[in-house]
């Protein structure tokens, strides 16, 4: 038996923007400039939030108002944020929403219309070191008429994530016994849809396969595994968001995960067969969560038992509806639970009618 020792280094990306989600409930980390002629204002509140509890409001009436802070853009490729044009009143001049890095205007909207929340990414890979990031509302003031244009912008989830690489991987003697066997585990990761982050959608992925455990535990309490053969792959999205596509995990994929693998779940799981998804019900799977609603879970479990009682095997059920949910681009949660329930019900009724006619 050949044992493979793979030691990995845990890496993560950090948001270089302080309080970019405004979840402190105030403007901690931000400087404020207000040169409005009338009621210009910068504030943080729950009514301005895109996600979480708080967001920022920039309101300019006949003048400039901005929030700013120093950000280290070294190894940062993308600046991203969500904005909403909540109110516009144009007068004799322009109303602008602008983003600056130092004196460079990297984003500009002039005389915009009101919008829902919009996600924006800006390429900042050309910047290195510390620079001033500024979000600005510029509303024109006419001194002759003593009037100004008005623009109200909501801002939230400002991110400038630094890229972190793990460097070279080195081999060391294991600190524990090298073992082989079957296991399963759950890891969490950030989901992107069409290059845009899916905000506030915790996602867990469960892998089940043959692994080689090096027995090595690093200083952060992580242990290195080698996945030799993938058996199953579970996508779990904790609300009704749709995931457009998920790339299959390749064999020999190296991961790092916490040593504690003691969680137990009652769940359904998706098995990968020949590159596609099939449906297979399990009721005592460990470390797997697809977050089915209790009512849907109970209905499906009962339906599955009913099918087996009438002679329809688990293999038959699995083969009959391979990949329907995954190919539709739907996560098996919330509203889509009931899509799955409907599909199962239609299949069960059809099988029952066929069986009765054959009798």
C-alpha cells in the first residue's frame, strides 16, 4: 500500500477596507467631508443596508459630500461594492456619484436615474501601496438662484480583498499514524455567480470519498487529506438563491479542513455518476447538510418509503430523475424543495399507474 503525504498551508483573503459593510452601525474607519450648501448628509442606518443590518447614505444637495479612508491596494485586483440611486432631483447642473482612488476617478455616474441595488467591480490591479479611497456625491449648486441639484446614494458591502497565495508545499514526516479509509466532511466557501459574489448566502459543500490521512496537524489545527476517489458531492445553499453552475470536483483534489469531524445530520445527498448528478436519499449521513425544510424532508422520505413498498427500488428512483434539479441550476432548498417534491410525486403516480396496469 502506498501512502501519500500532502501538507497544505491554510490561506485566506482579507478585506482591506475597514468597516466596508458598515456593520459597526457608524462610520468607524471612514473620514467624512461635507461641503453641501443645504441639507447634505452622510449617515449609517438600517434603511440603507444591502445586506446585514447597516448601510451608508450619502446625500448631496447643492454641494459635495464624501466618505474616505486609506486602503492598502497591494495584491488587490478588484474593488467591489453595492450601490443604490435612491433619489435624484436635477436642477440647472449635474448630479454625480463618483469613486476616487487618490485623484483618479475610477467610477462615475452623471445624472443617474433611480435604481435598485447594483453590484459594481473596478479593476484596481494597477495600484500598490496605500491610497485614499473615496466615495463622493457631487450635486451642483447655482449661487445665482440659490438652488442645487439633489442626489441620494445608498452604499454597502465595500470590499478590496488581498490575494494570498500558499507558496511552495513542503513535505515533512507525519506526526501521527498514516491511515486510509472512507470519510465525509463539510467545508464552507464563498460563492460567485457570473463573477459577482452571492451576498449573505452561506454555502456548505460536502465531499465523500476515499482519503489518505497524513496524520499531520499544523499550528492552526488543520489536517491534510488527499482525496483519492470522489464518491459524492453536496451543494447546500441556505436560502432560495439559485446557483447557475457548479464545477465538479476533480479526483486527487487537495483540501485543508478542521480536525473536528463530529457533526451528524439527517439529510439527502447528491451522488456524482459519470459527471452528472443523480438523486439518492440517505437518512443517517454524517457531516452532510442540504438544509431541507422539515416538512419537505418528511414528505420526500415518506414518498420514498412508499415507492420501495410498492416494488420501486432505490436504484429505479435514482435513475429516473438524474440531474433534474442540478441541470435546472437550482439548489435543493426553500422553494425548490417543493419543485423536487412535485417531480417526485409525478414520478410516483406514473409508476403506480404503470404497475397497476401490468397487474
